[in-house]
């Protein structure tokens, strides 16, 4: 029986500008997105019936039935094939870093790999041709607006409701991710958003020479959901304040609709020092040091 392993990286919204709202209620956005070297793992093995087992440090409360996006995506991509799926949850749920969407994207990639000829042991990683993604964007969007970009797992600009994707080359960023273990309701955050029509990012994005240059530019941009998320869950403000005190910090911001926040540094040493400090100080928080980068690069988690 063939088995494939797929890594599902955390999705980080470096910016998130809410630029409007459609008649059907969906919000329009303009977001610069990248992906982290921390994430969930999925193993898919050929089987006679679909099944899902959820394990790992963040497994508690994660459904193992059709309420799980990964299982929905596997059914969606199955085309007559079925698989036993094991999902190792390392990312907290409802945390603004695309955990469920990343798992769905990974399951979709894994099911495609199960249908290809080749080794009985395979690692899909992210060898997904852009043209294949382009032809699947509409269908994948039915699983969730974030799923197409998680399939790509490359730095990108997302517009529309997230389905209009343009890839961008970004320098690697050294980061610490922090979640205070408070789930945040995305609809509730949007409900508290004062203005639904805000300025988009510049039409043309800069070519960033290095991480320091990119961080300086990011300071001129926004996450429009940060203020309503803090209103909904004040502890997010506490996290951002603590990150703001870290030595040699480049930028602290919330990702997505929260509650996960990120601290950016222009070198690995400062990021590691910050991660160790936060690990020791706040064992009740979820803390992960990582690199934000193009997941097509070879230095991927094993």
C-alpha cells in the first residue's frame, strides 16, 4: 500500500487590509501571505474506506469526522480512491494561522499523490505546478477561502475573497509565533470591524533586498482585524505588548483574525533568544520559533 506524507505549514498574514464587502456578505481583502516552517503533518495510506485519526499536542477538540476540513478535502480529491489519514496537530485551532485550511490543502495534495504511479513511500511537500493550482482555485475555494493559497504554500498576495492569487518572491523572515490559547471567532471579529472599506496595499509591491528592508516596509501596512480582535479578546493586546518588549524586535502584529501574533526579526539569533525567553516566561501560551519562507525551498521540516 502506498503512503504519502504531507506537511501543512502555518499560514501567516503579514498584512491584512479589508477593502470592501460583497452583497453576499463575503469581505474583500488585500493580504501579503507567507508560510512557516512549523505546521501539522498528515500521513495518507491507501485504504478501502476513508478514515481520519487525529493525534498530537493540539489534537484535543479537533473533530475526526466530516466536520474536519482535511477529511472533506480528501473526499473532494479522491476520484474513486480512499485513504486512511493520520493528522498530527501541532497548530492550535481557531488561531488565525490557517490550521484547518492548511490541513485541507495537505489532504488534497496527498490524495493527488496517491493516484500517481511511483514509490510506495512518497513525500509530496509542495511540488504542485502553478497551472494545476490555477485550474483548481474555484473548486478549492468551496472548501474555504484560504485553501487555495495553502495548497500553494508560497509567498503570495491574495485579493478578492482570497481566491485572486499572485505569487511574490520574499526574503526569509525569522519569527516567533505566539497564541494565548484563546479561540477567536472570525465572524465575531468581522462583526466588530468599524470600517469595511479600507485602503488596499500599493498596486506594486517592492522588491525587498533583505529581511530588514521588508520589515521596515511592513511597518507601513496593517492588519485591519487587529483592533476588533483585541476588542473581542483583550489578551491579544497583552500578547502584542509583550512581543513589543522583545530585544531587537523588528515588528509585532496579529495574523489573520487572531489570536496568534508574530514577532519578526532580521536574524536567526535574535529570534531564537526571543523564543527561549517566551517559552520560559509563559508556559501557558503556545510559542513557536520558525522561519517564514517559500515552502518550495529545500529546508523543510522532516
